[in-house]
C-alpha cells in the first residue's frame, strides 16, 4: 500500500454518485386560480433518504467505536473526534428540517456539516501520520472495496460493523477516511444544488412577495 492523496477522491463522479433524491423536492399539486405556482413552504423529503446523511451516520458510528477502542481514556481527541462526527450528522438533519422555511439556513448548516467532516478527516490523518501508519491510496484494493460497499443503498453501519469491531486501527481509520471523502463529495454536490435553487427561487420572503403579487394580479383580472 502507498501513501495516497485523497484530495480529489470521487471527483470524477464514478465512485460516488449523488442520487436524484439527494436534492429533490416532493412533487407539487397543480395550483388553483388563487394559489401561487410555487408553494410558500414546499415539503421536504425525509433526511434519512439523503445519501450524505446515511454516510455521515455511519461515520459517526465508526468514529465512536474507533475512539473508544484505540484512544486512551481522558485523551481530549476522543471528545473532539466524536463531536466532529456528530456535528457532521446532526447539521445535515437540522439543515434538512430548516429547509421548509429558510433555504439560507439549510445552506449554512450543510456547510457546517461539511466543515465538521473535514475536521474529522484531518484527525484521522493525524492519527495515522503520528504513528507512521499508511493512508490507503485511493486506487488501492482496500479503498476500492470500501468504495464498492459505499455504493450500497440504503447504506448502513451493519455493512461495516464487522470490520469496525475486529480490525486493527489502521484499517478502521482508513475505512473512515474513505467514507468521509464520499460524504464530502456528496455534500459538495448538495451545496451546489442548494445554491443554484436559492439563486433561482430565492428564500421565503421572496416567495411570499411573489405569491402576494400573483394573487393580487389574479384578483384584479376577475370580474
């Protein structure tokens, strides 16, 4: 195995493909004569269906077990890593729930999730580097296997429980690194979609103003 640079992991889109439901909204009913075409509070899909959330949830499970297996009790890194993993997961949830009333908040919290996972990634790299352990090359047999598992849908911790609870630290850390790269790629695509949607549709205030203008115009035209 060789030391690898994961900076462009999945950048070609072949290894991690964001699904349509990653950014999709539920379908909307046809508007009546006094209803705006775009609803003020569009319903959101269940965050459990987001691939980014599924990855982040598994990363949290792995990180919790990794810290309690391989780090000393009282080591401040334990709390830092577990909290970073939890922040990645929880901010995806909060962002998805906030989307109903504030796309700006959804974007902000999704960015926080992305930053938290990047911090966690560096913690895993530091762990391996400080102990002269190898980071898997992105095209190594081991990394390719984890990426193959990562394409499973739905993606759950059970797929990796055996590795997480029985393998050595170098294996568990590298599995986590592979999954963090996948989650970060998905979050990057998610953010691009959210920003594009915000520029096109605006936030709640813009939708409210547009809806009022449409209703007034329709009422003016009525006999």
